C-alpha cells in the first residue's frame, strides 16, 4: 500500500494530537516542515498530507503515504 486516506469520524492520532481537528493540524504546522499548494498541506518528512481544512465546508481528509513515493513527485 502506498497511500491510505482518513475522513472525519476517525480518531487519527499522531504524538497525542487528533489530526482531523484544526488544533492537531496547527500542532504539525508549528513543529514540522511543510509545503502548501492547491489546497493541500504536505508534511514530506512525516508522510502526511491534508486537504479541506480551510474556511470552506469541504470534506477534511488526511492522507498517509510512502515518503519514497512522494520524493519522486517533489523532485520532478
């Protein structure tokens, strides 16, 4: 498996932070390198990406991916 996505309703924890909440995302934003573009926030060193956490009512999604796969896309 190279990626798995989680939607609201799942209790997804990382370092005791709930990642499907704004406070969990704020924790990552303040403590880990990240890149944001086209509605996605990507944490390449963690292998985690987020979308839908802006002001819109979009579905919030957290994706966990293989860091080696992401590296191929970031270097192109």
